[in-house]
C-alpha cells in the first residue's frame, strides 16, 4: 500500500502543529518558573509540567506516524 503525498502532507502538518503546541507548553512552564514563590504558583507550575509532558508525548507519536508513512512510501515497509 503506497502512501499518497497528500497523506504525507497531513502527517507532516500534524507533526509541525504538535511541535508548535509543545513549544508553547514549554514557554508556559518556563514563565511559571519565573513567578513568585507561593504554593499556588508552584501548583500552577507543576500543572504546566504535566501539560508539557503530554504535549511532548503527542509530538513523539505524530513524529512516528510521519516517519512510518515516509518509510512506507520510499522503502515499502
């Protein structure tokens, strides 16, 4: 089963969007690390860390899907 270029474009765009969301998550976490030293601020920082980790996992998954599609197209496996 060959992979169409439009499918590759979709997977590439999904990967790029996931990376951009991850970057935003990292910046959010960084901004919260620069805040005051209250318990509430630490809680928000930890929550941002959990969101960042979930976004990282999404990037890894979309990258794998894109790489798998490229392998299928160019190497037929």
